[in-house]
């Protein structure tokens, strides 16, 4: 918990630093693009449903009714946005992750800077893989959301537990592989799984609030960068 609080405090205190602020602003603008992409994706899915015809007329009528009622479509859209927005924003964030981590390491961990930048291609691969996992697993658990819809808080517990794990794991990996191999990064992540899950929960929480969710990808990357380095400090006799 101490490391999580320190990571949040250091991240927020750095927002106005020129190096971080530049990436932060560009990250927000890119996240806005992600929101627009999410909107078009939702409308595309809607158009696909419209074009879908089933053997039973009552099923076609039911789908048409759902799509004709705006408030129902809006509910569906915001539900889809809750699922699709974090992975889409994460893919866009991968464009800036090297810069985010560089800014964090330059200020707080200059003696432990990464020997190499991953590059957009490698980061995009990791981000797309994470995006696929988030979308796939959230679609898989939709029946659980529906089944427990009337049970207070259970759908929220399922959503936050699943996505906290996925976002914590994914963002941690994109930071850690700058310093460690895939195998070593996995071993280290398991040794601090509680911190990684906590960091993932913060990212998921940030994604849950309008406007604030614009900051989630960049702040999330910075928080996980801090958690990675803070977890190494005891091993190196620091702090």
C-alpha cells in the first residue's frame, strides 16, 4: 500500500513538469481520438445488427425495437464503451509510453534508466495483445454481468477485479520489459502481484469517470513505472 500511495503522489506531483506535461497533453488529445474511435465502433456494431436477419421474425422485430429506442441504444453504447474504451485508449497510449517512462525515470530514478526504448512497434504489439485480452475476456463474462445484474455490486466486483488484473498486468509488462526479459518480468510481477493489482485498480477506476478517463492511460503508465522501481528499491538497499 505504501508503494501505491507513493506512486500516485509522485505521478500527480510531476504533471506540471515540462517533459511530463507535453506527453500528458498529447496523450489526452490522443485519448479523445480513442473516444471518437469507440463511438464509430459502437455505431458500426449497431449497423451490423441492423443488417443481421434471423429466421424468426419475432427476433428481428425485437432487435429493431431495441435499436429504435434511443435510450436503450445509449445504455448499450456506454456499456460497450466501458469494455472497448480502455483497450482502444491503451493502444493509442503505446505511442507515448516510452516518453512517459523516460520522464518518470529522468526525475525519480536517473540511476536506473532503461538501457533501451522499446519503440512504437514493440509497444504497439504489447498494447494490441492487451487490448485483445481485455475485449475477449470482458465479452466472455457478459453472461455473468447479465446473470448477476439484479444482485447489488456483484457485476461491479466482477468488472473491477477482471480489469484491474488485466490493466495492471498489461501496463506493468510494458514498463518492466524495458529493464527485464519477459521471463524475469513475469517472475518479478508475481512477487509484487498485490501492488500490480492495486495499480490496475487505480487505472480501472480512472477509466470509470468521464473526463478523468482522458488521463487514465498516461497516469496509469506513470503509476506502474513508479511501482516497478519502488518495488526494486528494497532489493538495492534504497528507501
